[in-house]
C-alpha cells in the first residue's frame, strides 16, 4: 500500500507547484505539510516522491519559457559546429547553465546521506526559513538592480548556480530564494534574477527528479499518486510562474521575507510544543 494516497498527492502537488519558484522553499513547505498529514518526511520513498513531483513544476518552466529555451538550445547547437556562432550570448549562456549545475550535482551525490537524514529535520527547515529570510532581505537592500538578463556573465551563472547548494543542504532556505538573493547581490534586477533562477533550476531539478524516481516507485509510493502529484504540480506551477514574474516587476521581495519568518516561527512553535514531529 502506498505511503502517500492520491488525495495527499493532490495536496502535495499543489504545494509543490505554488512554492517551487516562489522564494519560500518548496522542500520546506512539502516537509511541513507531509508532517501535518502524518507522512514520514525522512523515508526514502517520500523524499523520492518530493523530488519526482518537482519534474512537473520544471515541465511548467519548459512550457512557459519554450521560445527562450528553443532559442538558447538552438544557439548552443549551432555553436558546436560553427565557430562564429560561439560569440553569441545564447551559446555562452547554455554552457554557463551546464557548468553552473556541476557544483550542486557533486554536492548532492556526496552529501545524499546527510540530505536525506539529519538535514531533513523540520528543525532545520524552521531555522533555514528564518535565516534565509534575512539573507533575502539584505540582498534586496544591497542590490542596485541595474543589470539585465543580457548583462549576465559566466561568473554570475557560477555564483548563482552554486548558491543552490544552500537549499540542498538546508531545506527551508529555498533554491529560488538562494539563487535570487545571489543574483541581486550581483546587481541584477529582480526580473533578470528571477529568470536566471528559473533557467538554472531546469537541469538541477530535472536531474534530481529522474534520479529519485526509482526510490519513489520502488519503496512505497504507487504510480498513481506520483502521476497525480506531478500533473497537479505542473498546472499550479505554470500559474505561479506567470504571477511571480508580474509581481516582482513592480514589488520588492519583502512580502516573501515576512511570510517566511512567520512560517518559520510557527513551525518552531509547533515543534516545540510537540504538536508536530520533526
């Protein structure tokens, strides 16, 4: 019998879709909701389920940014065979995304026992939510928001890509929050920071989902909950992406900072009183 029912998969898929690209930590929210529903957050199959339904959210990025992705991949392909094309920004950007994914893959494989063990604790999630909020607020204040997407460099991509490690090791920090904060510190504007976060997330999250698929299917989660959770994640994430890009074009990240602090404090309270198991 599956440790996650179809009904629970619908809820978790919606949570994943809403939170994957907002800087509030999808992993943290999934663990909180799983804990509230009595699902063992550190079980291999549950960790695998969470990674697999991320593929639905990533699929939403592919669909939403389809023209951009085709343009970048096409430029990369042309550059492989035509030296002149290698001066094009899109060709360089494709290589930057590939290179910037290497650090998180290396750490993810090396630290897998920690990530799925002690670091999966809800105490870590609560602390990371609050600490990550401080980092995000400081980055938004420090950044001069003067550089657009066409101004990004290899250094930017590597620093922003490497920042994903924070969310990998400390669920609750937020992959989107870490990457956007780093991009803001590098003086990218909010829209450029958000789009860069999306593109850098494609290989990392897709790879994580495919890697964890065997655990999700083989140790307790049925195919039906996986399929339903992934489909719900896709639909909700698409709407979330569209909303976020419009929101950050005119607003700061302060609303997300406040929300994260509130959730972190509430989580500490629930854990401290025993209302929720870590």
